[in-house]
C-alpha cells in the first residue's frame, strides 16, 4: 500500500519516518519545507494529483496550525489549515476509496469543568481558535463520508522540533528558579509512541470497519509542574528550584483546558494497543536525546 504523510517535518512526521523504515508499505513524505516532496494540502487539486500519480491508498495527516496563542490573531489561515485542508484530504480519499488518518487534539475540550478523563463522545467545547478549528476539521472529515481514523492526542513532545521537554531542559539547566503552572492537568505524549500506534493500526489493516474518533496519549495524569519536575530530575538539573504557580501568573490570549486527560479505553480495546506510562516514555525520549546525565 502507498501511504502519503503530510507535515512530515513536524514532531509526529519525523517519528513516523522512523517507524516507517520497518514497514512493508511504501511511504511518501511531504511538507512545505525543503527536503520533502512539496504538497499544498489547502489546494485540493494538488492533493488529487499526488494521490493519482502515486496511487495513494492512505493519508496520514500530521500537518496543522499548532501555535495556540498566535491562532487567536492569525486570521483565516488557521481555519484553512485545520479544517478545510483535512476536508480536502477526506474528499480525495473518498474518491480514491482510501483511508484518512487525521490527528486532532485535547483542545477540542476545555469549556466545561470536569475531573474525569474525556471520552470520545464528550461534547467539544473549545475555548480558543486553535481548538475550535481542530473541532471543525473533525466535523468536516466526518461529513465527507470517507473511511477515517481521527486520533485526538495531547501535550506532544519528541526529539524533534520545539516542545515543552526541550524548553524545560534548557530553562532548568540555566535558571536557579522556575515557576510552572500546576492548575492545568493532562498527560504528556511521546510522539514516538503515537507514531507506533498509528503504524500498528495501518500496517496490520486494523482500521477496516472501525471508522471513528479515538483518543491516544500516554497513560497517567500530571500537571505541567509535575512534567517539568520530572524532566529536571531525569536530566540531573537539581540546582534549579521548580515551583508550582497558577495559570493567571502567565497571562495568555487563550484559556487552556484545566483538565484534559483523555480516556484511552476505546483505542486499547479496538486495536489491542498497549500504551506506555508517561514517565517511562519521557525517560526513553530523553535517552534518545542523550539528555540524561
């Protein structure tokens, strides 16, 4: 099977490149930056041309606008990338009789207060443009009627790109004192684990007959403060005093979800996926980065 990956230079895209080396399928990696086959997913004719030329049977969409704060003032481009482009991919996959695997986010939640893990059928109540446009993307894909797997994930980090892990490694190595919010809880997700889960579903053709939305993050629950403390401890950056603080000490144009832990029961039972605990995956990623002292 020929598989097209969009957003190949992002965190998940890079991890997908790594797992794809062991595949019986043929992967084609695209992005808008140098080093990849160019593809403008906002242009449906461009998508059609690549799918036709390469006989694509599956698209894994890792492309999105992900800057949460800047989304508030960026204009129409956020809706175009996060909603219209996924719809384009779904339309073309429906025409080709193929599968769309699309990545969404815990930011589709947040407008309601709750303290139990979010299941897939919980109503989306996004609090900002990023979450709203990602929710629109889900809805547009479902409306097209193509075969699809939508995977909501959260707090993604990896060896690649810029992310919370790398920021905390740098700050806890350089500063004597650091404040991190403790009133936002979720689960860090190693992009390598998410890529492996997608690979498992696609490689073994487990998606057949299982269209729908699924949740994937690592197991467990923590605050950003707990996440930062664990990073500093594993890195040996013990000279930095990491302290908890409230979200309002760091004003933001977006109200972030206070509790967005994802319930993974559905994906584990449907596809037989074993999900690692978040601290185990963090240790694995940091070892890969050689960030363990």
